[in-house]
């Protein structure tokens, strides 16, 4: 079953960066087969390949692995973010370690989802970051918000409790720029 196309505009152009070819093939097949408003325009298995291809292709969204033998997602972001501010980066990783999440968010990623995400949820995350939302797997959202929060009583980075509404998605918590924890919960549950 395919997801409905949100509008009749151009498809969202996605580039995949992961050092595991089989994983890239699976993501590409899932998006190409089931998501008509998303087109995979390229892929790379290393930082150097990714930087060169992203510079050339200028995709809308880059799905970015965090750990790769030659530097990973944060290195891709360091090299490209200042030069290509219009390209949106979404980390897609097996890691849910606080230091990994914080490193790529500080480097400029617009969100971070784990590889346990479904194809439909990944497509939704791509759409959301493209439209300006920040998207995190719920397990990660709470400590990301706390690390960047100056509110009293914020949990330390190792506390992975979520601030997302229980009525929100089982996998993604989308947070609009500038949202407070209360508005985030409402936006997350009302936008579904």
C-alpha cells in the first residue's frame, strides 16, 4: 500500500548516507516502492563519497548514518552544512546514545530517528524535516530537549524519558521550531 501524496508538487529528493550497502538498498526499495512523493536521488557509503555527491546533487533531505569508518554523520554535516544551508539532514542510526544524538544535532541535523523506524514513519519524518519540523524518535526526544533547555530540573543527557504526548506517534515526535514542552505535546498529537 502506498502513502498518499500530500501535494501535487515535485517529489522530495532524498540522498542516503550509510556504510552498509544492504541497508541503503532496503531504504531505497521501501521509499521507491511505497512513497510516491519521495525520490531517492543518490547514495553513498563513505563521508568523502557523500560530500562530493551531495554537493553535486543538492538533494532536499539527506538521511545520514551517525557512525561510519571515516567519520560519520557529524563530519558530513561539518563539511556541508555551512555551504548548503538549504539541504536538510536527518540522522538515521542504530545508536540511541546521548552523545551521538547531541553531536549530530549540534552539527546541524534537523532530527534523529533510529533504524527501528518503519518505512511509513521514515517517509513521514522526511516530509516533516523538509517542511521545517524537528523530528526525533520518542526515546530520544526528551533528553535532546533537556540538553538544549535551560529550564530548572531538566534531566541529564542520559535520561531518555520522552516529553512527547502519549497520544503522539509510536515512533516519531515532531517538534516545531521554538515550541515549548506543552506546545510540543499538543502539536505532536494534533498534527497526526
